[in-house]
């Protein structure tokens, strides 16, 4: 029975991996944020007075959930701002992108800005 479960799980992952990821453009609408979570400013980054933005590449599934978050342009990999931005982005939800009226997964960029007050 364990072997059957492992095969079913592997097949499930294979179908997700094989799914085409679209880019927003002429026939693919942009996803719309429903829930945005602000990244936490780490105490260490505040002490170092680090300001700026982390650019993230994310995939938004057809259900509007974020997956596969990667740092495209780092601000701070030492004091935790990049990590904080990734964690926050994973909490976002979207109204999905549409292609021909059907929800589709898309790759988009998210900019997380850190500004000291």
C-alpha cells in the first residue's frame, strides 16, 4: 500500500510540475492582490539603517496562492530583509490571472520596500 501512495504522490507532483506557467501579457490578465502582507523589518537591519527594496519572482497558482518565491534582486541577505520579504510574499493571495476566461498560473514580480521612519 505504501508503494501505491508513493506513486500517486509522485504522479501528483509531476502533473503540477508539467503545468504551463504563463506571463502576463496580451492574452493573459494580471492577477489582482486580495491579501498583502508587509514584510517585517528586522531589528538588525534597522540598526544597520538598511533601506531599499527586495525584488521577488513568484508564481501565482490558478487558485490565487503564491508558490516558488525567489529573490530576483537582493537588498540584504545578511540581516534578514530578503528572508523577511520571501516569508511575507508567501502569505499573499490573489484573484488569479485569466487566459481565455480560465484561471491560470503566472509568474510575476513583487517589490517589497523597506523604509525607516
